[in-house]
């Protein structure tokens, strides 16, 4: 019965996804707006920097609210590439929506007429079985949306990114200052803490992890509210304790306490450790990547979802159940300063080596001399969220 329901949910999501990708065809006004936007776009192709061409059939690459395409796009921009977007209404018709519109903050050109105007060297990124641009591309990267990735696969596993507005505000370019700032808090969690949203069965049943709601309940019910546990309910409370030494856990529910993206990494870097709670349908969440970036050591239950895996006691603390979670929290509270510094440095090195945008693109392009299969969500399990 459970497997039947999972199959129905999968097919229902696929149908819903297809309708969303092509619904623009039924809105004439949206198409007219798109045509007006298109006329205003740059079509000049520069010849003084490497080019990446994005050629997609439709908007499946967008992911949640356009964030998946934007992050792939900005990774190439950070690596020094100039982006060309091949004209296609079903792919670009929503370019001014949510996170996808962040692409428009960068210099880019629209490619209207196939390869006749392209130089001899360019990287092609596509979801098509056969793109007309692939024949003359120096390298072709084809997206792979499949689940159940294995490290033995010939695919390149795409690292999970930071939250799109962090890149849009160029906060990923200022990591040095965040890594050097004072850290008055010992352990921190910041994020949406809505128990209805962050308590999905897929987290428990497919991935065998504690949900975000479960983890926060364990913290609330087992830590001393006077010394080891502090929950913030407003920005006023945040401002009062920003420079206050707190050896326990600070919990910031972003539904009650808002931090703008431009200030997020600085807030995250206020702590030695970050309690990494799962996302909505699968465990991976942007804030664990951001924690590694600023050197806030993650306390996590999904180290195996990184490639290579994070290592307990080296660049993170790992737990598998409620009892181990409490043990790791106590370990973090009692950890000597020298060990914290060593683990912090290891977390930062991991980010710089495997998750930093430009480094990731260099590794991607070195994965194969010409044709590369890019596994977009390598941690995804069948039935445990959708690509």
C-alpha cells in the first residue's frame, strides 16, 4: 500500500511538473511580456572571456522557485565564464520570476540564432539528448535528474549550493572576514522552524533521519532553558545577544526573527557550531553549506550526502538518533578551544576544496575531456523528494 501511494505521488508530481513547465503556452499576455523583454536583451557575444551556453528544453532545471538554475548559472559566472542563454520561451518565459530573475543581475546575452554566431570554443550545458550546439562545443555537460547516485557512477555529483540571495549579494566573496570574526555563541540553529512544513514522512521513512521538527523538539525538551538553550522570538532579542557569550544552543526561527541575506553569513559565523537540521523533503539544506563556508562546524546526521563524505571529529560532528544528538551537543559545549579551531579550519578547507563555486566548475570540466553527465541532486533517493 505504501509503495503504491509513493508511486501515485511520484506520477502526480511528474504531471504537475509538466503542467507547470508548459502552462505558459496558455497565457498570451505572458508571452507578449516575454517578447517585449526579449527585444531589450543583449545579443552581443564577447570574445575576451570563456563562454558557457545554456540550452534547455523547458524550465525543469529551475527546481524550487528558480533556485536550481540560478545556482548552476552563478557557479559558472564565479568561474569566469560569460553566460549565453539560448532563446526558448518555455525556458526563459519565467526569467523574471523569484530566484531565477537573480540571473539578470549579471552580464549575459541571449543567443537567438544557433551556432553561426558562436566562436570556436564554448562550454554547452543542456538537458537535451541532442542539442544542435553540441557538435561545435568544446565540452558538453548534460544534466542528469536521476536519483540514487553511486560514487562509482561516471556522473559528476553537483554540490549543493548556498541560498541564492547569498550569491546574489556576493556574500560568498567575503568569506575571509566572516571566518575571522569573533564567535560569542557556541552552537546555533537558524532557519524556518514551522513544524508542519519540516516534519515530512520522507525524511524519516526514505532517508531514516530525524526531521527538523523532531530535532528542535529534542533540544527544547532536554536542554536547560536557563543556560544551555536560548530561543529567539524577535530581532530585538537577536540584537541584544549578538555579542553575548552563550555556551549552549541559540535557536533562531526565521518566521519570528528575520535576517536579511546580506547579513546571514555574518550571523551564522557568530557561532562555533551549527546544528544542521534537514530540509523539507530531503535532508540537504542550504544552511549546512553556508556553515562550512564560514567555519561554523556542522552537527549533522547526513555526512554521507556529501561527495566526499564529511568526517566525524574532523570537519563535523555526526549523530544518528536522539541520544547521539544530545551527546554531540554536550561534546560541542565541552570541547577545548584548540580542537574547535582545528575542526573549524578543516570545515573551511572542505568548503574551499569541494563546494566553492569556481573550484566546483574547474573540477566539473576536468571530469571528462568532452561529454560530461552532471547529476544534479546526487543525494536524492527514489521517493524522497523530486528533481
